[in-house]
């Protein structure tokens, strides 16, 4: 191979009983977009963390431009021209875009931050890579896609020659994803190498030059995207092909709706309407999809339906008003895994317990054995790979943590299932299983409200799709409607 | 985990590093100010454990453990209770008032003031709850703000309505005999307060680890949004945890007052700095429940031994305060360093 920017040779890393990386070789050429794919827990994040100095490998070496290097910390990695865009952004919300970008390496004049120079530098970078971002805007008010761009600019400002992105699109809308990929192509064209971890094979095929497939800590395939296809990649990842999605049912059963929202209007603290006269109903045995660009009222609607917004007038579950707090009749898979769906410091067992604690125990007792047994059963049923149910859930790979959340919620006795981005961060095999689970729940009579930023997911699962735009339901489609039509409605275009 | 790996983990753990580091720095301070550590440390140990001093140490251990629980319990729910002094003083004065003013039959004369002291302490702490849940003023601020007036109120009550007449000393009269806590064994200092606080600590450990209440308190402390999402009434849980902590402080106050010298002497509850020592102990134990009694014991030995060191080696007992301060600083620094390093994507 010609011009290598970085090489990982025979890298191994063990966490207790888990061999997360097992003699991995990975070579990244200058200016290429190199995708890294694999099942949940395959060791992708671990490998990226090693390359960014967050973990030290037990064995193996790292080379930069042919030279062996040792990385003791991210600071070392940055010095060697490595940059990483974290999934949970590490920006200071109350600083401006420019300040966030130059922080740690500020241009200084007479002992103070030279704002003008910082702005000029940021403007020049934006120009060079075609990454638009207003240097003087406060980060607090920026959409996720722009914040991510700021993270990328921050790495480039520190002269990163290798940019690591671990599941960067999990938090993006389809439009933002497209823009990110344009940016990545531009950046790569200037000679920067990009390492992209993702579960979405369409993305790999769209931007990747080459692909490395990991499985159980080892490399199980190396491909050039132009010479491969998604099927081949899936096979290398999970050792089988995916079954094509089940054909749609002809006629969803028509009974009384279990979930009914009537003329729901919600104002925020400033009196701005976040939801206006939203009405919808979900029947038993039906999946209703919720589409819309981020911030169109999904948060307010779902928080009203689950009871988390308090007793909201106009929301009914099985004919009675929704209960304030968390209505126990709703199973709810939240999209914010760290903020809402889990307590990262608590064990897997205790995370899986949440919501069922009063069934398993009482005010004065909560048998540990029962808690663990329940967790072990679910870990097995949902094939969650966890060394034990006593380790903190933050030690699970992203996808396995998501599976734990799904296991907890989908086994909850409930009338209604509300799922936000249920397959975020899970691998293709698990995604298939999650879809099967949702469909099975539907067939057993559950009423499901499904919010997803992936239109393909909505089209695959939903019987009907509602489009939210600026707090209103602006369109309703059959589940098999054309993606372009749905996409048009999402931008508020009326015919 | 292999044995050497385990050993390495223990040696490098925050509490060990903090204690060893603090002792090393203290030794350095001793050397700088010209005190001979080979005289000072034996004097410290003698002052805490030998020469019949163990009794004092155990007597001081009881309220310190109570105050440690007063800080640790709300901390499990993510609330910082820094108002221990106020809860302690109000608990003490309530117990004293009840014992002095209401004629009570034996046994009840001990039990009722203890219960009332705990309730009063819990009430003082609970006042802070709505500040935190409604007004979003953190408990760390509101408990501290409420503490000063609470201490003053206790002080006022002791100086005027409850004061011992015609002495001019700011203290209550001696409590009636029926309200004196019985001693343990043949000791003249250690009362049944010791088994009581030990049993209550055990009860707390049980609640924390093995009940739904404890689980919901911990979930609230670990991630309030997660707990709320899970259907936990987080505001109520936080208030309950604060009140529970305050009850331990109030009980500690009542135990002090019902023990020798059987009266509320103004300032005697807050002057020894139980609250501060307790906070240091809980931080040293990294809020791990089982480690808390051990850390309290260690710091109490330092505290009481410090007085012996002052008597024998002429080292100001403030030095032990410095040790505690250093322990807190080192624990805090280690925690911050770990938080920075340990982040995962
Ligand atoms: N800090 C840690 N402590 C213990 N185990 C860990 C730790 N980090 C990772 N692991 C384990 O190592 C394995 C690989 O995890 P890693 O996060 O690298 O997977 P991944 O390929 O990124 O998966 P995903 O697609 O789900 O994000 C998993 O079994 C995980 O549980
Ligand atoms: Mg990962």
C-alpha cells in the first residue's frame, strides 16, 4: 500500500474477562475515508479509544507516518495529529463557536485571548473545508449537526491529520447526515484521513473508500467499497444475511384506540406554541410512525403521552386521562440513552430493574437475588453481551446498552409502547431483531408510537406515518408511502 | 482479578492515597515547624486509644457517625446536606426541652427525647427540600443557610427560656435522672448511644442496598432524569432523604445532650466540629456505605488523639484539622482527575 497515515499492528485490549480487541491490524491511508463496522461489542469503540490515547493497548503497536508512537493520553494523540469527534459533544455551551474551537490552543495577544485572530482563524478554516459555522454564535443555541461541525473544526484547528468519528450520524437527521458526508469528503480531499465507525451500511457505501469489519475483537474482513456490496458486509459482520422485511399487512385491525390525543396544544415558558392542536390515535395492533425534522414537537408530544410532562389535558390512555409522572401503562424507549434511559453509574441489573422495583420488592425489602435473576433472564433473552449483570451499564458497548433499555421496556406490561429511535447504535443483526420484536408486539395487540429519524425504518414498520412540522401534524401517509413525499412534508411543503 | 492486581487497586485507591498523602504532608509540616514526629505520632495514638482514652474516642465516635449518616444519606440522593450543625443543635435543644419541661416515666424519658430530637432535626433539614425542588436552589446552599439561624435559635433557647437560673452560664439545668442515657459496661462515658447508632447504621445499610426505597434514593442520586423517567417521585425522594439525614443529625444532638454532662451547654454540640469531621469521613469513604463507619473511626481517632498530642508533644491540635482538610482536598483532586480520565464515548 502506498501512503499510510497510521497503522495499528497486532493491537489487543482486555477488560477483565472480555477480550475487546484481539490482535487487530488496521492501516489507514492518507486522505481516505476508512469505515469500521461490526456487531455491537465487536470492539470498534475500544480500538478508536486506543488510537486516541484514551485506552492503552495490552499488546501491539501504533505507527504514525511509519514511526512507532506511544499514546498515554488524548493530549499525546493530539500532538501526533489525531483528532476525535465524540458522540457526546464536549463543547462549552456558554462560549462562542470560535472560543470553543480555539480553546486549549488560543491565539494570545498581550496575555489575553485575541478574539479577532480567533475569528479570522475559524473563518479561514470554515472556508477551507466548506464547513459553515458562525464564529460568534453561542454554542448553546445551535442544532446538533452544527455542534458536530464545531467539534470537527476544533480537531482540524489543531492540525488533525486523522479524524476519528465514532457513530457520528446516530444523533443526526437525514439532512444533517448528508451535509456531514459532504464535509467529510471535502476534508478527506485535503489529505486528512477519516476513520468512521457506523452501523449504517448505506453510509459506508456512500462515503467509505475502504472498510474494515470487526467481529468479537478480530478483523473478519477488509473491503474496498467500490468492489463490494452491503450484503457481503453484513455477512462478514454477523456471519449470515438479513432476512428481507416482512410484507405489510393488508388491513390493520380497527378497534377503539388505546392512545388518543385530542387537540393538544403546548406552549413553552416564553409562550411560544411547541404543539398546536395535535390530534392522533393509535389502535391496538397498530404501529403509528412519527416523522419530522428534529425539534418539530416530537419531544413535547412524547413527554405528554408518557405522562412525564405532568397531567396534560387531551391525552387519553384506554379511555382515561394520562397519569402524571410516568404513566405505568406506557412502555417507553427514550432516545437519550445517557441522560434519560440509563443511570450510567448503576449496574446493568439495577438499570434493567427500573420501573419493576415495586413488583419485585416492597418498601422494606428488595431481594437482590430476584433482581439479578430477572436481569440475567433478560440479558439472555435479548442476547445482551455483558460480562456480568453487576458491572456498571457504562461498561457495556453502546449497542448492548441500547439492548438493555429495549429489554426493560419491551417486557413491561403495558398498553402502549412509545419508542424513540429504538435502533440507534445497534448493529444490523440486532436492528433486525428489534424490528421483529416490535412487529411481534404489534401482532399481540400492542399500540405502538414509533419516532424515528430514519424514514426507511418508519416505512418498514409503520402502518401509518404522521408528519410533524412546527408543532402541527401536517400530513398522514400510509406506511408504504414514497420517501420523497414524506421528506417533502417534513419541510412543511404543502403539495 | 489476580492477587497483585487487587493489591495494586487497593494501594492506589483514593482513600489510601488520601490518608497516606495527608499523613506525609502533615509529617512535613511537623518537621518544618520543628516538632518531632517520632514523639507526636505515638502521643496521638496514646491520646486516642491507650491510657484509658479509648472511652473518649468511642464517646466521640457516636455523634460523629450520626453526623456522617446525616451527610451520607442525602448524598445518596444527590443532595448535599451541609446544615448538620443546625439540625444537631435543634435536635439537642428539643431533647433537652422535653426532658426538662415534661415529667416523663422511666424509659419513656429517654426514648421520647431521642425520637423528638430526631424528628426536629429531620424537620430542620426538610425545610431545605422545597428550596431545592421548587426554587432550584441547591440543597448545598439552602441547608447551609438554614443552619446558622437554627444554631442561633438553639443558643437563644438555652440562654433564656431554658437557662439554668441564677448561674449566668449559658446552659440548661441538669436533666432529670430518668432522662440520663444508661452506660455501657462499666464505662463512665460510653452510653447505649453506641449500640443504638450501630443498629441504626445497619438499618440504613439495609435500606440503602436492599429495599425499594434505597434503590429509588440511589437512582435519584445517580441520574435524576432517569429516576423520574422510571416513575420515581424524585422530589419526594430527595426531600425524604434530606429529612432522613436531618433525623440522624437531630438524634446525634439528642444523644449528646442525654449523655454526660446531661445538659445542653451552649456551643458544646457544634464546637467539636462533628459535622466537618463527618463530611471528611464520608468523602474519604467515597460515599461507599460500608466504608463510612471505618472512615469515621479513623478520623475520630485522629481528632481525639490530636488533643493527646497537644498535651504531650505540644503540637497544636489544629494540626489534626489540617490533616482532615488535606484528606478532603486530596480526595477531591483524585475524584476530578479520575472523572477527566475515565470518560467513555
Ligand atoms: N471500560 C470498559 N470496561 C469493561 N468492559 C468494557 C469497557 N469498554 C468496553 N468493554 C467491553 O469491550 C467490548 C467491546 O466494546 P466496544 O465498546 O469497543 O464495542 P463496539 O464495537 O464499539 O460496540 P457498539 O457497536 O455496541 O458501540 C464489549 O464487550 C464491552 O462490554
Ligand atoms: Mg461503540
